[in-house]
C-alpha cells in the first residue's frame, strides 16, 4: 500500500515525546516509524509487519535514512510477536486493517491490508494489553464507525480513549461510515 492521508495524520498527531520504546504495528514501508524517530530521535522503535516485500522495502527505506540506528524491522505478525517477546512499550502506534465486513478485493494484498482477515481488532487490542507498559499508550486510526466499535471493544480489555480526533474529508461533509 502506498502512503495514505490517514497514516500521515496518525504519525503527525501522535504524541511520541518522552516515550523510550515505541512499537509500530503493520509498519508497511516504515513511514510511521520514521515519523516517530524524526520526532523523538532518542526512542528505540520496533517496526513489525507480515508482508515480506513491505518489510524489505521498510529495511531499505531505513538504511537510507538518518534514523536507521534507532529503528528495528521485524517481519512477523503482531500475534506471533507479542507471544514471543517480553518487551514492554511506552507507546504502540498502528494504521491497522479496518474493514470488518463488506466486499473483499480480488487483490489478496489489498484485502490483507484493508480487511481484518489476518488481524482482527480483538487480536490487536489483546496485543496492546500485553505489550504496553504500565503507563503505556497507543494510537490507532480507523474510519468513524469502525473506530466507535473498536472503542467499545477496547473497554473489555480495560483500555480507554484519552483523545479522539475526527477527520472530515471536507468541512461541509459529515463523517462517512466505512463501506
């Protein structure tokens, strides 16, 4: 997937200062991890993703950046990662798959990135609960309806929103439900 407005907004809005360890879930080409490193160069950032080609591109992007020493790329699912690590994070950031229903794309890569077929919101919230330090926080970007559903589900994991930001495609348009 190419760089999208939602990921760029997430990276720009996220408060990553005073966070020593940051996890970028579903890093793709590492754009959000790079944004976190640029804004907090003293943080150690772990970037994980399941797509082999994207992980290679993320590694290539990092090796050509000024922040390559503070970001580590791991090519694995968040489900495997959180079961295998004892690492705790001060902040987790993700632009996850967001559609829980609807028509799947004929393109398997696009389906994996956009639909929760390989990463459900429940798995994501379980990972947050297990990987966050005691005072850890997380940032996630979702379409409006999916976001509200995720907030309700998060309560069952004892996770609660601190800030909710709504982005409109045009100031005259209402929030559009996900299709």
